[in-house]
């Protein structure tokens, strides 16, 4: 246990080690080890022991990202279209600066 008191994590050199992997014998911090079958093992040894394969990304991830981008662009276009439509609905008399003159709101378009 004396060697553990001065050991550093194998993955994070600045962190103090709190455990030793029972499979590979390396020292690790508390974030790098996990309990499996009553023993503390590191992530790489856990993958090897359990036979877990790394998770591959979906093949449609690129298509999904492109669809999200297209949908975002469509939403932005609709927003600015509605904003422009609303600005066009403002009467031309408003732009002439007559709004602040008395009787502006009494007149028709």
C-alpha cells in the first residue's frame, strides 16, 4: 500500500491514484476504475474481460445532421419571411413620419 500513496493515475498524470487495476496492475484515479465481479478494473481491462466491442456511430449520423441543418435553415427562413411580411404590412403613412402628428390615427389608409 505504500506505493499507492505516491502513485499517480495512469490516464491523468496530475491526479492521485486511489486504486490499482487487478488485471493490468496500473494505478488509476477513482474516475478511471470501476467495480466488476467484486474487483476494481480499468476501462480497457473491463472491455477486454467482458468482450465488449466499442460502440460504432450510426451510419445515418451524417444524414441526420444534414437534415437538422436543413430544418434549422428552413425555420430561420420562415421566421425572417414572417418578419418581413409583418414589416410590409405597416402603412406607408407611418414611414412618412406623420405618426406623431395629431389626427393621424383618425384618418383611413
